[in-house]
């Protein structure tokens, strides 16, 4: 198996019990940079809880509201919810989603955590790779929140939609990874379980899927939901998944492409499920049916009087080296609760990961059938193109957002958990895909910025990225009035050259007044542009009256 070179940053959230129920520690447990292992203590605000309650009221009205922490005062006397970051012309749902997303992002990516993330992201950009970002939540009451909607800034994409980031959840409390089967085909065991509630029917209405080249119509008789033609439903769903592979490679696929095989299994007993998996034919299991939270990883209702819990299922999946488990069942990513207390590591997704399943994809809340079908189709299509699992989830999530819009929760419902040792590869890379060289990579040159009048004071550029601005969160803070809050970045990128000096540093200006840089023709102003830098270039941020800096590449020449 090829070594995965994707930079990975893992963040953990844990409660600080001695400091109060609203106190948490956030720290980096895995970083691609030696200096990236930092931590930050913070408090969970009453404002965050109120925005989360408003989210539940808007997007998840069923059941009792969930409180992540206990606040002394949180009642009807509080002022109405206001939106600090959203555009007032947006719908209420869109404003609420962006407000909560930005607040979650600001809470998590704060202080040294923000700096570690920026440096790791800069390193990944310099290598022309995405950053694999994993979030470990060690406080059970924070698990139900939609962390996938986090935004770093107003107008930026959510973390889980960003094409330069591969986002997933994880846990360090896991059994060792059983080396998954990396094959040339996606072999899916499609399990259709009992549909206890009408909202769980996979095909509830007439669905036309023109993208896949097939039409699904008149499949269900709405007046007799207890007498579904499950065999026909399974066959059509299997056809839909297999057609996704053909769409990915055109109607006349090339000789080299990822094959998708789907074997339906309708309302099996636990013994039949075990017998089928023990054939060793499968690397993916996909379950569609009813599920509910329970202490041992939830319950899946396979059929009449046939159920299996997450702990039991985990043993079967591990024994048969299943790489990916997908659950189109309500609340597969939600932990169980005992009264007002959330039970630690009780969701189906967490239990399977704890026992060593490499990747688990489950729903945070109930999802409509149309949305589930769209996600399945886009997700399968991306897998057949050789995408890693976390990238395929991002692509499918983006498709949900495109079709069902920003103020609808569909794209926030799929939750991906990945084992901390798993690189996301389900199938072998296609032979006809050009691979970037992965051996004998040179190391980016060490660079720094120093004060011209104080050459003993330098600011080294770690990970190929340094942020310059007036606010304390920047790497180089310049408290001058003409320097913008987030003024500029200096970033290192690989040029792709085979020469030894195959890295180039660039200045990227975001500021109001621009950045002055010295050159052969004197000083020039760079404003909202990106320009290459050479060692010895002098810089002034915002004004010629400002502090004079020099950009230096160590051992240059």
C-alpha cells in the first residue's frame, strides 16, 4: 500500500471538570509540523447554547431540546436572537445556519489553535494537497452539534465543503486498525432492514433520476406501506448505485475503471447477515432501514423481531475486514441519552470506530428519501473515480447543498467518522491516473521576516505560511493604524520543477492600503495581488511611514 502523504491535523475537545461545566480544553493531538502541538482553554458561552437551541427549533423540532452545557440563566427573559454575521436579506434559516457555523468556528479555531491550523493548511497548500482535518469530541454532550457547518470567516465555505480540506470526526479510544482490503472494485452488501416508520422508506415517491440514465417510478404504493415490494426496491436501488459508476466514467467506460458490485440482502436475520458477510466478498456495507439510539451503539431493525446492536455488528465487520459502513438510518451518528445525560461513546458510528472499523458514515438526524438517494448516488460516483472516502463525502455533501440550498439541513446530516490510522483509501488508484511523484521530495527552504533596524528580532515562517496583520491572532502582529486586521500572507509553494530550488515564496495581499515591496525598479505597491518574493526583498505593510521589514531565505545562494 502506498504511503499517504496528505498532511493531517487532529483537534480534540475535552471538558475541564475542575473549572466548571462550561470549561473546555482544545488541543492538537496530531500535527504535520513539530511546532503545531498546542492547546487552548476556553468557555462555552450562553450565546452559543441559544443559537444551538434556535437551530434545533428550526431544523430538528422533534423531541426534547439538547443542552450542551448547563447554564444558570437561560429563559424567556433573554433578548431575541440576533445575527451578527449574516446578510439580513437572507432567509432566517440561512442566517441561523451561518451564525451558528461562524460561532462554532470561532470557538474552536481560537488563539494558538488558529495558528496551528493556518500553518498546517499552508504546508498542505505548498504541497498542492488538501489538509486532512479530524475532530475528536471527548465531551458526549458536544457530539450532537453540527460541527460540519463551521466557518472560519464570513463568506467562506463551511469546513466540510472546502475543497482544500478533508473533514471528518474521529476518536483516539479505538482498537488498532485492521488493515483494510484495498481492492480494484467497490463490493457493496446492500441490507434493507425493517421500515418501522414511514419516514424511513427509501423510495417514498416517484423519483426520476435522469443523471443515472434510469427512471424510478411508481415503485411504492403509498396506501399500503406495510406491503412494500422490497425485492423490487432493492433491485432498483442496487441499479441506481451501479449506474453511478457508469455515469462517473461515461456511458462507454474505458477499460480501466472502478467496478461497483451490489448484492442486496432483504430483511435478514442476524444469522443470515453473518453468513453473507463471512463469504469475504465485500468491502462496503450499506444499511437502509430503521434505527434508534441505544447504549451499545444503537439498534438496527433488520426485520420483524430481528435486531442487532452496534457492538454485535462491529465484531462481524471487523472479522470480515469491512472498510466502510454506511447507514441510512435515523440518528446513526447520535449518542443515546439517559434522562438529561448523554451516554459516552454510545452512537452507532462511535462504537463501530471504537472497535476498529476504518470508516463509518451515518446520519446525525433523519434524512428525507430524495436527499438520501442524491447523497448515495454522488458519493458512489466519487468513490468510483478513486477518491478517498472523506473527499467523496465532501463531494456528495456539496451536491446536497447545490440541490437543496444553504438554509436546508440536508448537507449537514451525513457524519463521517474515520479511524485515526486510516488514510481513506477504499480502492486502488486507477492505473491510467497520473500520480504525482512521492519520493525524493525536497524540503522547502527555511525563511523568515526580520526588522531592518533590529536584525536580531526575526519571525520565522513555519510550514510555509505566515500571516501578517494588526490583530493578535496573526503570526506577525504589527500594531500600526495603516496595517489591516488581516493584512497579508507569505506562502511557500512547490513549483513542480525537477531542479533543486523548486519552491517559491509568494506575498498575498488582502489589505485596504496594500503592501510596498522593493525591487530593481524601486518600490512598488501590491494591492489585492499575489507576487513572488526573492531573498532580500524589503517590505512595508500599508504605508511608507511604517516599520521596514526584510524577507530572507536562509542560506540563499
